[in-house]
C-alpha cells in the first residue's frame, strides 16, 4: 500500500459547476501527479508538482488547475466542469530524489459531468 | 516527443496458454525508463516492472517475463501459462531520466487481456 488516498471516489456533477478532487499521501514524497484515464487514450498527465507550491502543466492541462499548499495534499480543480472532463482521475506519487522512478497510484476518482 | 504504442487492443486466450503483449516506444532521449502496469477489473494500477535504457537483459519473475530490445524500440511482456487472475488491462509506459525532474510517464493505450477457462 503506497499510502495514497483520493477523495471522493465517485462524483457526479453538472456542467458548469466547480469540482475539486483531493489527493493525500502519507509517504512524504516530493513529486505528485494527476492523470486522467479515458478509453483509447490510456493515462494522460494533467498536472504535476515537484514540491510545495511548485507545480507544472502536463499534456492535457486545459480546464484544470492544481494547488499544493502542503507536502501531503495535491488538489485538482475543474473551475467549470464540462462533459469532456468525464473521466477516471488518478493521483500518483514518486520520490525521485531517492532514485525511485516508479509511480505509485491511488485508487482513482470516477467523475461524471452531466 | 515521446510515444508508446500498444497495437493490441484486446487479446483473448484460454487458461494455460502463453501470451505476449507488445509495446513499441519512441523517444529521442538516450536514457529513459520503461514500465509495465497492470489494471485489474477493480481499477487500481499495479506496478509490475521498471527497466532502464542501459540494461537490455531480459527479466523473468515467476510466470512473467520481459524482452527489451533497443534495436527495435520494443519492450514486450510475456505471461507463461496464463491464469484467469491475469485478466486485466496492461499498460506500457515510458519516462525520461532527467535528474531532479518529475517522472512524467507517457502511457500506451493499454491491452485488455481476457483469460478464460
């Protein structure tokens, strides 16, 4: 168990509403990531963080923002949800400083935007 | 730009058959990591293996084996004597080896393996 908790696990929301997904880790790892999984696309990187208040964009960042005010928490926000953001969202962690290149993933959040 | 191609969308085998999942990658970097992850029906992503670009030795772990060939940019995964519990979606992924930066994995689209009795 990599010590990653995602919340909520499932969410249904309406188009145009703001949504925030939370990722919490107990490993004190430096790097955190948000991916989305869609059929035919595999997993695609949305945003990542390399420390408190240090974040950067990934491959599919449009429509998403992130924040990391504490090492253990990485929040993903959809400012105004759209149906194209219906997806499964995975948070992941890695501690590159220790030479761990592999990512450990949370259990995922199923988001449906109606 | 990096790219990972898993051309096999879905594979069905009968239990005890051997099965190979193909993975072809593209990168301009000379140093990189390759990964395989398993996603069972429960949905979590399970790390299976990481291989760096310096090491082309094949690896075996129980019924699992991996064949890394830089000459063909391939990192194929073979399951010997498949079992029903091997039914899952398998993802191949690639990341660069830049020190001090994030491990930004590029994933393939996955291969769904169905093992039946």
